[in-house]
């Protein structure tokens, strides 16, 4: 079973984000709320998902930019914490996520007498991203090939097949799990079911890569992979 | 320019070229990703226009980027404007006004600027599918854009508080471009064209940043008259009030009370800059006769010396009170040094407090964190390693190249 060959290979496609400045800035939480309401979906996506593409040192206090700005610049830890717990992987589309963010901010502001402003002078700058893909020319026909390529592929491919696939392309299980379970893929629904959950663990992209490789190793019966290849 | 012979290996990817020299210093898969990305615009004719072939950050990065574009199959050219002394005085006034220093610009100056752009439009070969026009000097060339070409205005300066009249004049040209590129979100303006965010970068293989042996560093320091016998605190910057060199001396004096160290302030000569000369005099006065303070006036070509100083330093300051992007921060971080920088401009996206250095707002803050690092060499070493890793992922020329390619791909989608 585990040596079976898929009818269709998995093609690894990496991506990068081109950031577009929208020229909309919020200096206080009330204005932040207004702009979130009208910002393009790509901007909500950028501020809640691009965290994963960033280097760990610059990921901020919380895994979304709204929470980090509220805590660090508006010095409103409560709002920061309430927004910070939002898990983008719990949402099936970006509009649901936007509604939850708006509801949290609106509810929070309704209990305050003064609107928190940026105390550092740094506004919240709205950005959106355009994703530019590049097919890496790498493909896997078997689980072993998938595992080997996964262990070494450029990390933007992990982002593309996990984050981009889910919310911008509507493939909610992500591409890896989709191929692992598909009939013309490897037909391994049990492995696919645990791979889907990797996106929800709050891991970095390298963490996701390591976890998926280990899950493959579990099925392949291989020893725990060498740390130096996975941990770099 | 050196030539790099190509050879082909399994998988059809060329290795042995200039790009391959970046394999060991960039994140895993970067070179392959660049080659794959570039296939989407292979053969495209790209033009860059700026106002100088040598000197300054724009020329420096173009010299390094163009061969890389070429190797990726983008036919990149670089044209340089020619202008009279009056034109350059005018554009220097534009530059100052756009960066927030009030200037008096006369109608004749505006007309002279436009006339120079018209002359250059006749002289320069503007034929290309994509053009990147750098900074305000050649911005009015947009009047002569060939039909169907995509033109990008690349702004390298801080436009956050421009003098309104000058910006309104320039804006009337900028809005006719297909897109603009800025180095920080706060430099962007209200425009009806897409404004992309691309950080500048350093080249890890250039003389300013390449690896140096300890012997080479020592030799350079000897040449500069700086003994390497105790911790060196360093700031590399022009002698400009916004870089706060006097504040750095104040911080050094606070540190010196408990830690024996040297301070090196290295910057460009200020002979043609009256304000720079005045600041230099203030710095010399503040330094007094302290033999452990070294004020170095270096020529713009002193790349290896700057490299050596950054490698010899224990801690690097960039204590600016106002800053554009401040790439000297990334340069120092690339050499594994934590940076203590002013909480302003691009310093705040390079220095991640507690991870790659500290941001401060006073000489006291700079001294406090420098003392902490001098007291804890393990923390200093970890932070230095993290600083280098951060630059590897965020501020190297390969990332810059990726993003320029991405802009071209984005603008040319459906157009080719």
C-alpha cells in the first residue's frame, strides 16, 4: 500500500507575496474597525495569514497583525489577546474571519470610555498581498518521493499548499491532504486526516514541514528523520 | 564586469553562474525559486533609468542587480540621465523638499527640470517592455513612454512628509505610471496607481559585505589607526544631525564608566556639505581629547574598510532620530552584530527588539542596552547570530530580485 504509485503526481508549486500598500492608516482602534470593515479581502487575508511566511523574529506578539498592533502600539492588551487567539485555520472563508474580527473589536470598544490610540506614533498600515506562484518542477508519485521532496522543498511551497490552498483557492483540506486522500492520488485517507490537522496546530511553516515529514515517516516505517535537514 | 561560465547539471538547472554563488548564503531553495519565477518573464526587455552611474545606493544596487537579471533571462538595460549643474541643484532641492525640508522652488526651476527630462527623452533609448524609473530626477520621462510599455516609478526616498507644492508637481507625473514602489508603507502617498512595498537590500558578495579573514580585518584596522584591543562600539553614517553622532558619544561616555571600550564614528567626508562640516566640528568638540574615540572620514569607495570595522565591532549603533531605510543596520547585522538603533524609519523593520538588537529613543537607552550586551556575552552572541539569520531571510539582494520580478510579473499578466 505505502509503495503504491499515484495516478496523478503531486506537483510542488512555491509562491511569494508581493505586498501592495493600500494607503489606508489607522491611528486608533475606532478607525481600525472602520477600515477592516471596508478593506479588500486580500488585505484581511494578508494581516491574518502572512504571519506564517514571516521570519519567526518578526512574527510579532500574536499571529495576526491586528492583535499585535493593538497590544504593542495602542497598548490595549485586552484587545490584543482577544484578537490574538483567533485561529485563521478555523475559518472556511475570509469574510467569516472578517466578521469575527469586527465583532470582537466592536464589543471591546462598546465597553470603553476612551478609544485607545497608537501610543508609539506608529499607525496600522493596511497592506494586501498578491501571490505570485512558481512551479518548482518537482513532483512526487509515491509517498516516499513525497516525503523526500517535502523535507527539502523551498518553504514557500508549504505556505502555498497549506494556507493559500485553503482560503484563497477554496481547497479547505489543503493540497497535501487532498492529494494524499484522493483516488487518483495516494488514497491514504487516514494519513490525510492527520495532515489536515497540522495547519491548525499554530506551527511555523518549518514546523508544519517537520510534522508532515514525521507523519509520512510513521506510515513508511522510517526512523525519525535527521534533524539537520528538517530544522534548518 | 566578471564573466561567469555556465554549465548544466541534472534537472536542467544551470549552475556555475553568478546566481549560484548565492546558494551558500541564501535560504534553502532561493536560487531555484528565482530561476522558476523568472521563466514567467523570460526574454522581457527591461529598462532602468536613474541619474548617476556611480555613487549612492541606487547605482550600487543596480550595478549588482543587472547581471542577475541578465542571468535570469531578463534583458535588463540601464540608462543614466545627463543634466546640467543647475538641473542637479534643482533636483537636490526637490529631494530635500520631498523629504520634508522646506525649499524655495521657482517656476524657472520647474521648467528647467522638465526641459532636462525632454532632452533626455530624445537622447536615451527608452524602448523596453518594462521600465523602472528611479527617484524624482527622471520621473517626467513618463511623457515619452513608448506605447504599450509598463512603467514603474521606484521611489527610494522618504516621502512621508513632503513639501506639498513640490509633491503636487511630481505627483502629476507619478500618477501616470502603472505602479509605484516604496521602501516603507509610511513613505507611500495617496495615489490611484498600485503602490508596492519592497525593502532595499544588501549584497552579501560585495566588498562591503563579503567574508573577510581576521587577518584582513586586523590589517584594515591598523590602516585606519584603530587598535583592536578592547570592545569596539561603532556607528557608520554621514555626519548629519539626524544620525545623532553626538548622542552616540553621550551613550559611549555612560558605558565607559563601567566598561573599557572604544568608540568609532565612521562617515563620509563633508567637504562639500556646509552642514556636514558643522556637525563634524560638533562631534570633534564632543569627543574632546579622548584617545578611545576615533572619528574616521572615509571616502565613498572605502567598502572594505567599512566591512572590516563592522566585523571588528562588538556592538553597532545606528542611533538616528530620523532615518530613511538605514541599510547600514542590515550590513552590520549580516556580520553577526546586534544593532542598537533609533526607533525610526526602516530601522524598526530591521531591528527586532530583544531578537536582533534594540531600538532606543535616547543616549541613556542606547547605553543601557549596550551595557547589558557587554555584560552578557552569550546573549550578545545569540543576538548576533539571530541578526545574521534575519538578514539572510529579509534583506539580501536575492529577495529584492524576487520582488522586482514579482512586480514585473504582476504588471505584465495578460499583457504579453
